[in-house]
């Protein structure tokens, strides 16, 4: 896979700027920002919740980030016990890649796709009548499974039908009680900073996902299907419900990052179009024995 460039299609600079403002604003509902000059580190508040990442500082007018800047952030992340992670848009800050690689991190590319205010979403796939796809409220009895299904899905990556199913889901749900994840999502739903949707069959969640709205922009995140239920259009159906909800609530621009090109092709069928490349930098993986 390669980064999207002007040779692929004309870069939409206003859209890139809009997404960059979103990336800076979205973590602030659950994290504090620490200033490292050309870089900003988002640190979760309290002992629970998501660990965040470092990103380029919007509007920074000084010198570009160097490997030494990256190392300063890495030291702080280690001090906090947070993941050593950086995220940014390749086309928005192309110079950062050399700095993070010089600091010893590996960079992974992920397609960024968008459904702009002027774009028409594709029709939702037709599902069997026994399958229901809907937005969940904070008190929905299915919320725990909706939080757990993507964890099972991402623990068994890919788009092919897999063996992980009801047993693995039950195990994941049981583990949620220990980290307070369900209560945290319920509160975010109540606060209006997360919208959760799920596809259910016989009362059980088979696929789930969220979008995170910030003003007129929302990011679709965490859409995952139980491996035994893949290849049924459930991910597209959940995404369609999220997009419909977003549009009905004043969110014009909806975007997402795909794991790879195979996943990106699925979202293209929902009407999303590629526009840039998300880069994630992490420590180099240790070799397997």
C-alpha cells in the first residue's frame, strides 16, 4: 500500500484541515493535552479509559518535529505507562515520518476514507428480517455485547469467516466488568460524545461500531463483526445506521481509517471515498521465535 498523493487525486486541503482540527479536538473529551512544541501528547484522565497518542500540534509555526522531539514524547509516554504511539495524516505532515523513524519507531499506513457533506451514501445492504440494526442507548441491555464484539473481531483480524463466536464473545463480556468499559461507553453516550450502533440477531450482537461527533465532523471507529458472522454485510449495515444518525444530527463530514485496502474496499461500497493516508507509529515488533 502507498500513501495517497496528488498523483492519485487532487488533495482537498480544506478537508485535510477540517480533519486535522477534528483529530485535535476529539480526544479532549476524555484526555488532557501536554505541549511538546511541534507535538501534542494526549493523556487519559484517571486510571481508566483509553490510552491516547501524540500528534502534530495544529497551527505550530516553529521548526518541524525532529527525532529528539519524538524521543522527548516517548520518554513521557514511558513515564506515564502509556503506549509509545504517534498518529498523523501523511499528506498533512509529511515530514514527521522521517523523525519518528529516526527515533526507532515503525510506521504503518492505513487508508483514510471520507463521506463528505456533498457525497451521497450508498443504500444500506438488505439483511434478513431477523437481523435488526439500531443505535443503542446508554441503558440498552445489549451494550456490553456491543462493546465486546469489536474486541473479539480485532483479536481475530481479517475479513474472512472465522471460528471465534459466541463462546469468545461471552468471555470478552465477562472481562469487561474488570475495566469499566461498558459504564464508560454508557456515560459517553449520555454525554453525546459517542454514538453506538449494533446489528442483532435473536437478541445477540453480531456486529457493532461507533462514531465520535465533534461539531460538523464525525469519525466512524471500532466497527467489528464477530468472526463467525462475517461476509453477511453486517459491517456495512452498522456503518449505514451510523452515517444516517450522523447526518440527521448535523454531522456533514463522516470519515474513517481502514485497517488495509481489503477493508477500505468494503467501505467504498458504503459510499466512502479515499482521500488521504493515516500513519501510525509504534515500537518495532520483536522478532518471533
